[in-house]
C-alpha cells in the first residue's frame, strides 16, 4: 500500500516482488487516472515479474465489508 511513480514503477515492483512467492499485484487507482496510465503500470509490473494483476475499482472498495 504505497504510491509508485510511473517512471520508477518497474524497478519498484521488481524490488517488492523479487522475494515473494505470490506474484499478485492489486492495483488501486484514483477514479481520475486514465486507462493509458493504468496500462503502463500493468506493463511495468509484468516486466518486473508480476504474474497476476487484480484491479480494485471504486465500486469494489465501497462494496467491501468493513
């Protein structure tokens, strides 16, 4: 749960996921983020070795039990 700069995303993901067995990234973006930005983040994650990406939408966040 930290913010990642798009320009440094692949390095940051590689650092985080290098020692993990589970290579799943859950992506939570602000509703104003454009699709192209999300696609670049996903590309960076895959380039860093992430094998699964879950996208958490605003609707999912509001529907989750608290």
